C-alpha cells in the first residue's frame, strides 16, 4: 500500500512459503502493526477505528434483520413489530441497527470536522478527502433507504419528500421520480427496491472504506500540528500505540451506544413512525433523522423548489471541493487564529441549522435558516478562499513533530540525552 | 527487409481497423443491453393497469369533498359552492405564479377534481375536511413547507412551483366520474 520498505520477516517455514505466494501477513504487518504513525495524534484521530466498529455492527445486525424482515407494503410494518416482539433477541438486533446508524453519523461528523480543523484535506491528501466524501454520501443513501423500510408514516413521507427532490430537475424530473418509484407514487415497488439497494450500499461502503484506508496509507496520517513527518523520530508504530488509543475511544463510544440501545432506544426516532404508512395523510411536520437536519434546513430556507434542491446538494459539494478553496500551506488551524475563529462559527452555524431543520418552516425559523444558510456558503466560497490568501501565521511553528512534542529537548537530542538522565 | 516492413505496415493498419471495429461493436452491444437493466425500474404493467378508476359522486353534497386513491395518489373531488366558484373566477390571472383560469381547470364549475399532492415535494395538503387549516386563500394548505392553494387549487404563496395537477377525467353521467 504505502511506499515503505517492508521489514516483515516470516518466522516459520510455512509462513515464508505462504508469504512468497500471497503476502497477506506481510501486508497486515506493514500496514497495521509497524505502520509509522505521527507520535502526536490526539483523541480526535480515533474516529477511524470507531467508524470501523460501527460499520461492522451495522453489517452484522443488518444481515440478521434481513432474515426476518418482509419488504412488502402490506407486511413491512408488521414484520418490524414481529422482529421487536417475537424474534429471539430481535429487539436487540433492531435497536442496535437503528441506533448504530445514529452513532455512525456522530462519529463521521467528528471525523469530518477533525479533518477540517487540522487541514487533513490539504495536499497530499485531496484524494483521501474526496473518497471520504463519497463514503459520506453513500452513508446518507444507506441511512435514508434504511429509514424507509419500517414503512411507518415518517418512512413513507420522508421517502416521498426526498424522491420528489428529483422532480425539481427541469424537463425530465417527473420521469426520474417515476423511475425511482417504479410507480406513480411511493408504493410497493419503491419499498422493494429500497430494500435491495439498502443491501447493496454497504458493499460499496466496504469497498470505498478500503480505498480510503489505502489512500491514507499512501500519504500517511496528518497530525494536530499539521506538519509532515520528517524523520522516524516523528513516528511510532501503529501497534500497540494507536491500536490501544483507538480501542479506548471505541469502548467509550460503545458504552454510550449501549446506554442508548438499552435505555433510550427510540430517543433519536420519531413517534410518527409507530403509525403505519398512509398515502392519504401527511404528518403535520415531516422531519428527517437528526443527521440530515442541517441540509433539510438549507432546503427549506430557499423559497424556490429548484433553488432549494440545488442549495441542499451544493451545501455538501462545497465541502467536497474544500482542498481547492483553501490553499494556505499551513494545515493546522492551531497556527491560523483567524481561520480558527470562522471555523468555530461554522460549527455553531451547522448545529443551529440542525436545530432549525427540526422546527416548522414558519416565522423567524425561516429567517434564521436563511441567514445561517448564507453563512454556510459565504464561509466556504468567500471566507475560506480569502483567508487562504491573506492569513500568515503569527506564532512560531515548531520545526518538526518531535519539536512540538518535546519542546527544547527535541531540538538538542545529543545534549538532551545527558540532561534527561538528571531529570 | 522491405517485405518485412510492408508486412508490418500492413499489419499495423489492419490491427488498428480491427481494434476500432471491435471496440465500436462492443460499445454498441453493451449499450443495447443496458436498457433492459435500466427500464425494469420504470412503472410495470401492473402499475399501469391501475391507470383509471370510476367514482360515484352522488353522495357528495355542496361544500363537501372526498379523497379517492388513483395510481397510489390521493385525488381530491370537491363539490364547490357558488361563493368558492366566484372567488376562484375573479382572481387576476396576471398575479399567478402558474397562470390558469378557473375554467381551464374544471369541466363543470361545481366540481373541482385534482391530484391532492403538493407540487413542491409531494405532501398531501390539508383542506379536504371542514375543520382543516385551508391557508390564506381558503383552499388548501400544505403543512410540510407552507404552500397555500386557492379555491381552484392554484398555487398562491409558498415554495410550490405549480398549481395542483388536474388529472385526465371525464363525466360518465351526472353522478359518475372516470379518472384516468
């Protein structure tokens, strides 16, 4: 994967024989055991492993749920209740799956914001960033289609609103929506194909996660200082230093997750999804799952159908092209106080948009959504490119990762050896 | 030597021709096979078979409305009173986002028949029941994103781009309507 010399030495004859034919043990050793990793990674860098855990949880519980679920408009709702009440441990599988989706998004949002704060999207990691965006879009597709499967009121009307986004496309919009539905409205053919595609997307996710890790291992991890690795002093082997750090955070995440699964399993759901889908009655307020709320707020902020849809997709696309909007050579916002200020404002704005997405589209909520939507686009399209040109650091950056970690001791390695023995 | 060179030149051009020809045939072949894989997603024969229904409108008194399901979509049939018809008729067409006269939208002024799906993002607007919120124009109001429709089902305020769709329909008799 990466451009590193392999130092894997098979210990036994059979391992040597196998290594010459399929060097899978060598790959694991090079990429996940001795892999040189910046020594200064903090806990924001542990989300990769957390995301890996949740991907596995979603795959296993999803395969199990598919053994008991029936993708038919007349039976889907009841089959989900059947899973909850009759299937052995079915309640656990479903609660793990539905809450797992939410925790997957919590981790991915932390992961993305970490990348934005520490400039992990900048050269040479642009492709890594783009693959990450593809993964995020696939996750949204999987989550959306999965939410439709229980065939409750929110499932049905969420599916209706989201598929109708495509009807905003001029000329071919109606043909596209009928193509997506397989009917003239969201109905049985729609549910059936969403089930099929909900099963497909995770396979694509696994493939893109592999590409994401591959791209990461070609260029190596960024780090909180945003400095490139200059010598082997700057790194530590991935195992045990970072496997342990990642495991620790994974356990913290799984603990909170378990609390939700067992004690607050419907907290992040919507009560209307306990009502069977009814194509004749729309719920008073259609609300997507929490992880879509900021984009839903953007959609509703624009008082024009096509404009709203374009703004919503655009809000994701401006994040994708961030590597080309911000060309400032300093990666970490630790050394860019102005950019850091506007970034923190952006995080607050994104959260407020999430709050507004859950509110009805009326009164001051709409006005606030418009102001915050404007900030979202101004941040990416004006503030980031301007600061990229204008901002030079006003603090002395350390010369290397080792300097940053060890301070003066790092700069004088020979003297430090004698000095440190007296400490 | 010359023989070999001739052979090479001839061979190269023959090869180019074969490569391009094979590539072209392969592309056409693949393209022609893709269509069934795409088209299978479009509405199937059983969906198209549901394309028309007959509705008995005799029991619907003036001021009442019923909702029937057609192609999986709700269809509103409203028996309008004189006041509603007058209100719909006197609107200045120039003010409308999607200009249509009330006469263009109805076959008999007393009966307003239209697909009950908001043209914004597909919710079912309120206004069929007497207790519903009917919006600023006394017709229908979509609670999802706040579109207001008038007594002719025309968009007057909010994000929806078009009037509520009038489906193809015909009066089989004074009390029977065929939709579709």
